[in-house]
C-alpha cells in the first residue's frame, strides 16, 4: 500500500484532484 501511495502517478493524480476541488470551491465562493 505504501508503494502505491508513494507512486508519482498516484501523487500527481491526487494533487490534480485536490487542485481541481480547491479551484471549484474558490469559483463557487467568488460567484
């Protein structure tokens, strides 16, 4: 499990989702 969590692909995917969620929340708050 640790190997999967430390995988660059998994990390980039997780970070992309986190950034997308943050941008969505900012957009909702701004509008």
